[in-house]
């Protein structure tokens, strides 16, 4: 019976160590990383098609981009000068999701816009 207790303890200890090593909660990760600030590039024009869709046009590349309702809302807030956290707060209120989830989604969307060269990253008052 003692060997069963020892074996159980070893398995439990291994499980705890494995759990601690693999545990990387996204909330901690979000708090420790600095989110970039963005603003629309001056060579991008936008228009709302209806309440649920917007279209962006890059005058530089002459490419059109269609945004769904959420993307349109994020673009509108970004165009009004709101930062990533403010936009995530609005998304949280309007679509009833957790703030951390909204922040992750908004950050990801802004990175995609940045990769498409539709926004520019800012550092304080200066553009990076």
C-alpha cells in the first residue's frame, strides 16, 4: 500500500510541474506586452455602404477592402482618434464579449490593416 501512495505522489508531482510549465495565460501575456497605436494612413479613403459594411480604398495601391460590421466599427473609432484600448472597450460594450478577448481581436485586426499598409503605427505623437 505504501508503494501506491508513493506512486500517486510522484504522478501528482509530475502533473503539477507539467501544468506549471505549460501554463501561459493570455491575460498575463496581454498585460505585459505593449500594444501599438495606429491611425489611418492619409492615402486611404473609406465609405460606409450601409450600417454593416464599409469599403476602404488605398489610393496608393488602388486596392479595395471590404469591412464587415465589426471591422467598420473599429475603423470608424480609429478614424476618430481612439486608441486600441478605447476601441476594445467599445467592442466589449456593443458585442458583449470579454474586454481581453476584444482587445486581442482589435489588436489582431489592426495588425492586419498595418500589413495591408492601410494604417500607420504610432509611438506617442510620432509616427514610427
